[in-house]
């Protein structure tokens, strides 16, 4: 009996449609663009750099498409929701049980704090936070702040920059490829956040 062939095109179409139609407008960071233009793109790039076989790259790209689909229901615990949504869909689309299990592991690897246990999971975890080393980090970081504010979490400038600086300083990429590509840019973004934090603290400490 021939093995089932995963229908990646159908899986991608399913995820794209739900993200496009069902995500609330408040998700200015965790958007379709984040999934399609950032995570899927960078996951494939890293998988190619790490010289993974074609079938494994399909699984990584599938996990990337589904990693945030849980946001169509809610943000809290969205990784588990993403797995719950993905499993029956992917089984129906020709993904074998072992492949679906590995995709589920990859999706869960994006939960913070990240703790991937395989190279493929490391690739997806790195792709999800690839923005930390990009030149457009501050713009996207502002969109994350706007998203959180729309959901009721409001920060002062100083508190925001302090929390983001701490996150970048504690973060480490798992794959050698992501480290090579992004560590220099992340160092620059840390410096930029440090400058913004210093300015925000100076303003906050000015006498009324």
C-alpha cells in the first residue's frame, strides 16, 4: 500500500483562509503577514541552510502555517489550540500520524520560553523570533505593543522598552544558521532599545 502524500497546498490554503478571515483586527502583530511573510519564509530559509530533506521542509512549513492559527479562538494558550485545530485537518489531508506528531511538537516549540527538542523544532522556534535580528524590528515591536494595548495591556514607554530589552538580552537562537544571520542585527536592536529606554527614563524622571 502506497504511503499517503501530504497535501501541503491544501494545508496552506486552509491555514491562510482562516487567518485571513477569522483573526480579530486587534492582532496587528500576530497577523497573517507574520505567519506568511515572516515565519513561513524564514523557516524555509533556515531549513535550506541546515540542508534538511524535502519532506522535512514540507513538515516545517506546515507547522509554520499552523503555529499561530489558535489565535482565531484566543491568544492565551494559542499553541495548544493550534495543535488541536491542526491535527484533524492534517490527518485528513494525507499527513501521516508520525508527521502530524512532529508538526505538533514544532508548534509547541514556539511557546515561550522556547524549548525545542529537535532541529526542525529549533528552526521553527528561531523563525518565529527571527524579527529580533531584523532591521525592521522596532517597527514590528511597536505593532506588538499596539496589539497588547488593544487587548488591554498598557505600558509606559520606560516599562515597555525595559521589558523588550530584557527579552532580547536573554534570547538565544538555537540554530547556527539563525545565529550567523541574525546575531549582528540583534546586537544593534539591543543597542537601539537601550537608547530608547534611557530617553524614556530621562523623560519620566523630569520634574512635573
